[in-house]
C-alpha cells in the first residue's frame, strides 16, 4: 500500500478513528494519508494533521489538485522507502560478517558486553564457547579459498540451527567463532559444545569429497575471577588451545 485517500466523515468509521487504527498498525505508519472533507475549520485541520494525516484537502476540490498532492506524497514515500532500505543495508554491513551472515567481531563484542553487564547485575550464570575449524589452512591450501568459504558458511548455518534465539553468535576472526550463552552454566555449555561438534561432523561439502569436517571447542563460564568479557574470552581461548592439544575434534571446558 502506497497511499490512502480517506474521507473525514464516513458511515462505519470516520477519518479520526481510521488514523487511530493506523497508529496501532506498524505496517501502515509509513503510508501517507490524504484526508478529504467538506469541513474547513482550522482547528479540525490541526487535529487531523496532529493525529497522523499527511495532508488535508477541502471539498469541493479540483481533481487536478488532488492528483498533484497525491503524486507529491507518493514521491516523498518513495524517497523515504529508499532511505530506509539504504539505512538497513548500512546497519547490516556494519554489524554482520559478509561471508557467514552472522555477527561480525565488533558487533559480537558490543552485544556480548551488554549481556555480560546484564548477567552481572542480575546475578545470572553465563558461558562462552569459542571454536575453530580443524585443519582449515590445509583445506584452503588443498581445495582453494572458495571451498574454505563453503566450509565456513556451512558450519555457521549448522551451528545457528542449534542455538537459542537469544544466544549471541559471532565470527571472531578467520575460522574462529564465539558464542555467548546467557543463563547457561559451564556444565550445560559443555553439552552445547559437544552437540555442536557432533553436528558439524555430519556435514558433507561436495567440493571436499570425502574429507570429514570437525571443530575444536573451548568453553568457559563467568566467575568472580572472570567476570568481564575479556577475562571470559581468555578462559575460552585457553580451553580451545587445550582442545587442540588433545588432538582436535573435541570439547574442553575450563572453570576458573
């Protein structure tokens, strides 16, 4: 819907009631409304415009005037729609990793820091998973960077399927990823990591042939000694390093 022509006085619903209904419908808020009426009272015009009408046309009117006003509001709406689309794209580009379409590092850290503060304030448990793709450099060297990109995209899709809506998933850098798990203690976070590691091993990437995929996973939980995001990231990174020392394709959880 691009434009609404509405008479102020109608049998079932007058123009003011329509504007009230429109105000409760987010999908209609950006649609311009041209109010038509035989009432020329200035106070009435002010009331209608203050309640959301875009313009006010007094009857009788010349058809050309109505058409010209409608065209102007349609052009304004088109420009506003284009601006909203561009702003949405800019927001996506500034917060989303271009390849995997999950949070980029900067946005992950921003969201994670806010969640850490909330959990600290409310006294809630919170855990962090850090994982990377086993032998990823070898995959790039042997099969090419396009195949490597396919691996990262497939793994992120698989992992995202297993996460809750309020979990925070981000690309930390290269083939390294982080997941903040609100209201999750270390034991349950370890189970999440084990489930993710097992699900990744079920993936099959055609460009890799029969080569299996796996990830190494490190898990840490918020504690008095690791109550800030940086400390929690270091703890999860230590756990990830230990997982790789143990031969990869496994999950290690460390408690501070």
